[in-house]
């Protein structure tokens, strides 16, 4: 990425994924499949100590109801109550990833724009649905922070993550809402917002922002990636459009049970505690990474998500050496706007981090 040019927009075929472009379908789980299954996982952004026993037991108890078709009314009402919204503003989905597919298929848009670097599935879903997607590339020199003026005025769909994966940047809510326009759908991916202490800068629950669509995931904080559960918060007419694009019974009975449990007061208190613990563990990781400044390592700061993004010379070789030392990290070159010198690290407990930092020291001093 050229950090000496202003934030810019890529338009048309040249911005599309293809030969020589980033692989939009590569995700962190690819790092720990097959021969990576025995590695210490710093590649996937799912909290390591989840799901907790009480949640596993609650989900298991729902298995006695599998003969009946799923009934999402109670879970939908619970999610609505958690955000102080009417149920007409809530749509349950098979993970946030399904929501991106529904948005791409159901909304009639002329000029969709995705703000990068960020989770690549929104753009992939839009392209699969036949849309030409423009990219706004944020700059390392600006700390990957959003300038609303860089989004084309005629964009009628804008997608941004907050905090953004992989940069871990938490954009101010006021800056994001500055993107709202009459006739524009503003999609904010808050999949990691419940990992931010106090859920600072959250837009979930807001009804005063025109065209706002907020996506939430319950797979990250609660370790439910294999269960697939998330939800959309939007105006009733948008929810209705998306619901019509869903297949019948899109969310399974166990996933509905998990959704209801994960928005209950007990779970919210546990998630809040986990967010503070993650913040402390992240500070420990960032402090340890500071010891590699002489090796050219730079961390994108401040980081507010349960992961950090770093730039390191020969990062691809270091990543491969880390695998040989037992650690999987996420490559960064599959994110538009980044290159081979970028790596993303999930925040783990201090003991895991200390072991990783020792391995990183060995990997960095290896042959270039």
C-alpha cells in the first residue's frame, strides 16, 4: 500500500478481486486447518475460553426440541429488549456473514462502497450478487482512521466495521454517523463491539440515523463460530426486505437458544468483564511487541478490538517460521489496502502471549 498518497477510492474492474488481487475468501480459520490444527491459535478472532460451561449446557438442553421447526420469536424479542428496540427492527441471522449476503441480494443499490482495510466478506457478497464495488482505502499514515469526505457523495450503500477488523481501530460514532445521507444505506459491522469496554461508540439501538443498519455477531465473544448466530438491527422496512431474502427457518433451534442466553443480563455482565480482561491482555501484548521496534515492527495504535495489526519487514517469512515454532497468526495481504508485510494477532491470555513473544523473537532473528 502506498502510504504517501491520500485516502482514495478504487473503482470498477481494477478494484475487483482476481488474479494479482487479494483473496477476499481467505479468513483466519484457514491458518489453523489441517496441518495447522495443532498450532497455538492467534489467527482466529474468537475468545479462547469460550463457550463457557453454562452456555454449552444451555445449548445442549435445547436439543430435545429438534423435532420441531425453529421458533425465533423469543430470541428475537430478547435481542430487541437488549437494545431497547421493537422486534420489527431485529432480524436474526446465521452469523453476521449471512447478513452481508442478504444485504447484497435484497437491497437495490447503484454504487456500493466498502471502506477498507476491513473484513472482506461484505465486498465478496456484493460481488457475488453482481454489484460493482468501489473501495475507499484508508491510510496507514492516518492510523487507518475514517475521513467521511473520502466516501463518494453518490454512494448509496457504505459498509464499515467498528472496531474494524483487522486494524482494531474504533471510529467515533459521530464520524460514522456523518456518513448518513437520505437515500443511502449505512452498514456498520459491530461484530467486535461487545469486546470494547463499555461498548464505546456503539450505534446498536440508535433509531435517529437515517439508513442505519447495524450488524452484531454472537460468535466472537461467546466462541460460537461453529453454531452461526448473529443479528441485524435496522428500520422495519429494511428488516422486512432482508427477511424476504432469507430461506425458511434460517437459524437453528440451538442457535436461537444461544442468542436468547447471550443477551440475558448474566451474559451481558460476563461479556463486560471479559471486555476489560481483553483490554488488559491486549495492553500486555502491545507492550511486548514494543520490544521489537528495532526489528522494524510497528503496531497500529491505539488498538481497541480483541486483536492487533502490525507491520513487520519479511512478515511472510516470519509467519512461516512462527508456524514451525507452533504459532498461527493471520496474514494481512488478503485485506485490500494491506500487503505481505502485515500480520494480525488475536489477543490471548498473558501466558499464551509470553510464549508467543518468545517465539516471535526467534522468528524475527531467523534468515530473511
